[in-house]
């Protein structure tokens, strides 16, 4: 595996790989790698000649009162894990390298962002599509891998690719969980021991909501209330949102029908966690 910090070096190597007719899989991450990231990398390994992983904590997608500074980082460990997962090129630029001067162009996502984290984190997805656009140009992937744990991100990236004609395929990968159901997340390290015991109930709450829908409850509000009740009773966290929307359009539904997403964000003392379930109802 080679580690690259400079844009010019990356474009030069990518140029060679392209010239040789090799396919490229890209896995964008913010590092502090866990089994979720590594599952994306392994899938990319299976499906492409060359695997590029980026590790970049993108300042543009963090709000002023969010955790950009304290976001966990461990580059040494990440290098080892990425190599073991079969990554060929690890691209880890500094913010100055990605954003050397103020941009003349500002991206603004106007659909699929008025709910969920898009509503709670204004500007977040503008920052995401900006960095992902740059990474797409630099890495020129045939396939790009994103986790469905961040389902709204997958919906937005699909919109980006469709709207701006990026010649690549977006692959959404199932959420990787701990045995107890807790979705793997770099931010889980900020849970206190007690919160760690309670946090698996986030997924249990989503499953309780889905179970109600699968038993035939069509009223979205009732399913949301069931989920909220479970979260309140068992997680000890403050609820940021619980929403039930169509997927991937992310529009509110009153009557559950077709493919929907039941999604939540909750706040513990030092970490805001998100999770979701996507399911289909007749
Ligand atoms: P992050 O470093 O949190 O920006 O995540 C990088 C990529 O890994 C994103 O596409 C995430 O959706 C994905 N990812 C993060 N956690 C998980 C997980 N538990 N299961 C699957 N994919 C994940």
C-alpha cells in the first residue's frame, strides 16, 4: 500500500492506472477506521483492480459547534488496518492540500436535505458533496462505496452523481453492527461505559418501530411514537430526531407504503449517534 498526501501525486498515479485500463474503487472516510469502513474496503477490493481509500476529516462538513477538533484520529493504526483490508492507495491530505484557497464555486444541495441530519446540521451536506466531488475528480473511480448507516448521505451522493453526470456507480453497503446491534461508528469511543451498555437500544428501538409496521400498522406517526417510547425508556439519550420517510427521496410519509427509512439521531454526553433501518411495506 502506498500513502499519498499530495493531490498531484494522486492524480499522477491515477493517470497511470487509468492508462493501463484498470478499474478503480474509491472508499472515502474520515479515518479512525472500524469494521464498517473495512467492510467497504473489502467489497471494493473484490470488485476493482485498484482500491483507493481516502482519510480526510473534512472541515467543510462540520458546523461551528460540532466535533471537528475532537473527532478521533489515529493515522498509524488506520494505515495498518487499511493495508490489511487490501487498500492499494491511501490518500490522506491535510486540509490545506484539499482547500488551498477559498473556492470560487460553492455547492448547495437543494433536495433530500431538508429532513434528518440535513435539517439538524445546516451546510453539512454542502460540505460533503464538495469534498466528494473533489475526490471523484482526483481518484476517477469506476465505483464509489458508501455505508447505509449514513443513508441520507447515500441518497444525496446518488443525487450528486445523477445531477452532475459523474461516470461512476455508487455502491451502498449495509450497516455493520456490533453483536449487540450497535452500529459501528468512530464516535462510539466517546461513549461512557454506561452509555455503551445503553446505546444498543437505539437499534432495538428502530426494530420495535419496524416490527409494528410489519405487523400491519400503516400510520407513520404510531410507528415513530413506538420508536420514541423505546428510545426514551431504554437508551438514556436525548432524542435529536426520529423520522419515517420515503427512501431514497426522503419525503415525509403519513401512510407507510413502499420503501421507507426509519431513522434516528440521539445525543449522549460526548457523542451524537445516528442509525436507521430501511424496509419495504406493501
Ligand atoms: P466516516 O469515516 O464516518 O465518514 O465513514 C466513511 C464511510 O464509512 C461512510 O460511507 C460511512 O457511511 C461508512 N460507514 C461508517 N460506519 C459504518 C457502518 N457501521 N457500517 C457500514 N458503513 C459504515
